[in-house]
C-alpha cells in the first residue's frame, strides 16, 4: 500500500510587489503597448472590418427595402384582385336577383293565366250546370203540373164519381 501524501500550506510570498498589472513601475510600458494595440485594432477595424460590416449592412438594407417594395406591390395587386372579385360577385348577385325576379314575374304571369283559364272553365261549367238545372226545373214543373191535373181528375172521380175534363182540372190546379 502506498502512503498518504501530506502537504502543508506555506505563507511565503513568491513575489514582492503585488499583482503585476497594478505595479506602478510597469505603467509606462503598459500604456505604450495599450496605445500600440489600440491603434492596430482601430486600423484593422477601420480599414478591414468596418467596410465589410458597412457593405453587409448596406446590402441587407437594400434587400429589405426591395422585399418591402415587392410586398407593397403584391399587396396592391391583391387589393386590386379583391376589388375585382367583389365587383364580379356584386354583378353576379345583381344578375341572379334580376333573373330570379324575371322568373318570378314569368311564373306569376303563368299562374294568373292558368287561374283565369280555370275560372273561365269553371264559369262555363257553372253556366252549363245552371242551364241543366233550369231545364230540369222546367221539366219538373211541367211534370208536376201534369201529375197534379191527373191526380185532381182521379180524386174528383173517386170522391164524386164525376168525370172532369183535363182543362177543368188544369184550371182548378192553377196550371
């Protein structure tokens, strides 16, 4: 078996003077290199990255503007198509309503004609029926008058035994 390793912390300071970037004796060289590095990075950004970023932003802006212009054009076309559709729909509805009204008028005319024809037919049938009724009534009156005369002759003959003439019986009955 291996023996455990024990370490102890020492309180020794390996460096005197503290944290190196905060050492005041190195400030002039740090400032020099800061200025050199900043100048180099500024030049790279100004000459290389700046124009590239500007080019990307410009191309992106022009792409967005062209997309907005195309969208506006498509929107205008869609609105024009919608207006045309609504106009066509309104025209179709008005034509349909006019056709329906025309059909309704035509059907009403045909119904009125059929009703008038039926009424005329019914009036003819009523006139014919009235004529038959009147003829039957006149025939019945004649028959009733003849029957009453014959009955009167028969009654007088039975009751009195006298024979009465038809003219006398007709006068007595009221024919």
